[in-house]
C-alpha cells in the first residue's frame, strides 16, 4: 500500500473543495431561476477560480522547489504569470 504525498493530498483536496463550490453554485443558479442572480453567482465563481489555481500551483511549486533548477522555476513562474494576465486582462 502506498502512502499519499502530503503535497498531492493538499492540492487534490483544494480542487475537490473548488469543485464542490462549482456544483453548489450551479444548484443555486437553478434554485433562483433568475438571470440576474445567476450572473451574480457566476461572478463570485470568477473570483474563486484564479485563487484556486494560484494556491494549488504554489503548493506544487513549493513541493518541487528542491527538484527544479532556478531556470525551470523561472519558466514556470512566467507561465503562471501569462495565465493570470490572460485571465485578468479585458
């Protein structure tokens, strides 16, 4: 029997929690059955998504910090920055 890595467990639990929030939001949209309220719920989800991405990525990078060279770590940070620029730019 293998032992689950604490870093992987943390990342997975955050994603499971995030998915649960998404499901609850969908159910709230159905319950309210109003476009305005559905947009409001959806806007709240727009705040959760980037936070979850940043948190899980940070945990993963901390877990791999001893295995990545400085150059590779820089490339990962540039990539994550590009994702956030793409998400946040209008």
